[in-house]
């Protein structure tokens, strides 16, 4: 796969004379090929063991249940995927063994979490891989799926679990050495992953300082809103009130879902004033499935399938709703749904562009757009009160802290406890949420950098266009340009907007 990606990058670089969309496509092809090489050369496969969806087993259990089965051909394909699981997990187990031999060992906590996750799966009465229904007569399919799960799939997960518990756990790194910098060639691996996730060559020191600067810049905004809401300008006291005040929690699941739907409806109502291009289908709002809710994030968005069979859905987690943060609800809905990822992903899939341009994986663009829309929502008049606005600040704090903590862990040798302490001091999140965040950064190096880097760059690109065009600047045209070309590396996005504003 690496050799193929290298070849594609060379061939893309050799093409001359391309113009318009072809020129943009070539740049996206080259970046995606180079990112593939960087990802492979980072050798995460050797030591990534976690219950997060980037783990070999957790990824299967997270994503396979999302496949829809509208016909017999799709059902047969699904059975083929299930039958391939033993070979897939065996290959990962072998790469883990090679990692131990190379000194690239997993984090012990991640191994323990992955084992516990597999224990829950193997002990469960209902198998999430049997959740889908086949349209029409599915008796033969259901029987065969049950046989494959019992005779092929579950034994494969059990065998992989045994490798983790019996072979890998004893080699696991302690929490004090959670970052890549503690592994052979870890500094090079982190540089590669930073390029993949930010599409820039900014150094860990530069990214770390950017996070510190954004955190410092938020203090006055917190003070102003804290004085209005709680009668205090002290940031620590503001954070304490947000975490401990019962008024910051939901009454029940229905109230949480009703607010999410109301947020999205408000955004949809004013969107035509800010966007010329709109997705053809509305965003659906559903609770996170009960079987996943206990371990799922507060909310997430699942884009529509390319064939339109599965709509775009904003999933809000109603598990223990009375313990969930009210102040984060609106900003999260705008980021994940409208005008955030639902607009970005659905519009991309509907563009008349090559498939790669419609589904390219460019984290800095995607998450940068999501974070950009959190502040855009304030411009659009979507936040209903100061509680919601302080939630916007809280999300800024989280994404800025990600720059500090991700680089701290993987480039500066921070311990897990130091990372947790920094986030406790600088974000108004609960201990449960902070712990989940830090463990995610440990398991998924570099991904957390994409949000704030992307947001700051989109804002810079917009300011440059506003200065260049003056009174001729059209916000609808700007947003249509940003969303109308699919996911782009940040440097390419800059070029595209410059051409639009010229």
C-alpha cells in the first residue's frame, strides 16, 4: 500500500498543464497519497491498542453495525466482511508482536481498556454485529449471520483478546510514558502525524504555543460572561459553577433532545442568509443507541451514505441526561450538525466532482470547519443566552487545550497525570470528560491538533478575503467557496479562496 501511495504522489507531481478543478484534484491526490505514506511510516499499527474506535477490534465493533442492508447483495457483502475478521485480527496481532520486538509497545492502560471492552462484547446477550435487518425475506441471511458470528467472529475476537491479555499487557508502557516520544523514532512519527492531521509543517513547539496563546486570550471573555451569569470574574470559580451548578444539567432525555432539535431548526431557518449552497436533505436528530450510549461521546454526527439510503444523523447522547452539560448543547449541535458537519459532509457528497474530492479525509479542513461554525453561530444570532455562549468559550478552551496537551504528551514527554491536570485547570469539563479526552489523545496522536489549527486558518483566510474585497465581500459566496470544493488541505483552500477573491 505504501509503494502504491508513493507511486501515486510521484505521478501527480509529474502532471503539468492542469487548470481549474483538475489542478485542485491533483493537489488533493498528492496530499492524500503523502498522508497515507506518513501514516504508514508512523507505524501506529504496531502499538495502537485501545477501546477507542481507532483500535483494531474497537473499530470493527464501532463501524460494522453502521452498515445498512437494503438488498441481498449488500447482505452477502456484509457476511463476507464478517468472515474476514479472523484474518484481519490475526494480522494486527502479528504487527503487535513485531512492535514488541522493535520496542514500540502499547500503553498498558490502553491494553487493559481494550481487554475490558472485548470482555463486555463477548459476555453480551445481544451482538451489535447482528443489529441490522435485511429488507424483505431475511430468514436465510439471519441464520447464516448467526452461524458466522458464533463459529467465526466471536472466536476471532476471543483469540485477539487472549493475545492482548497474555502477550502484550506485560510489555505495556506506564502512564508516565504515554506519548510517542518514549518510543523508537517517536519524534519522527509525531512529526508525520502532525502533518497528516494539520496539513501544515508547524512544529510541536509552535502548536504548543498557539494553544497557550488561545487559552490566555479567552480569559477576558470568560470574565465578562462569568460576571453576568455568576457574579464573578474569577475563572476558577466560573469553571466550578459550570461543573457543579445543578442548573447547568438537563432535566431529562426529552428536554435534551428537544433542545438539540430546536437548535438545528433555528440554524436551518437562517442558513439561506449565510449560504447559497444548501444540502438537499435535512439533518435528522436521534438519541445515541442505548447499546452504545454508556461509552459514547456526548454527541456526534454520522454523514449520509453516498447512495442516500442512510440519512445524515446528529446523535445526542441521552444516557444519564440529568448529569450532562446543558451549556455545551447548543455549541455542539452547531458544530456537529447545522451549519457544521452536516453542511460540510452532505454538500461535499453532492458535488459534481471526482469521488476522492467528495470523501477525502482532511482532518484540519473538516474539524476546522466544525470549530469555525461554533463562532459563526454567534454571528448568525443562534445562541439563545449567555449560558450557551459560555459553552462556546468552553469548546474553544477544549480545542486550545488539545494543542497544548497533545504536543505535551507526544513531543514533550508529559505524563498522563500532567495532561489531566492541565485540562482540569483550563477547561470547564467534568473529570469523566477530561479523562476520556486525554486517553483519546494518547491513543490517537496528532488528531486533536486539527481542530484549532483548521479554525484559525479558515478565519485567517476569511479575513484576507474581506480585506481584499472590501464592500464586495459576500459571506454567502465565501462559504460556498469553502464548502463547494470538497475537503481541501489548508494551503489549497487558501489558494482556492484567493482565486475567488481576485
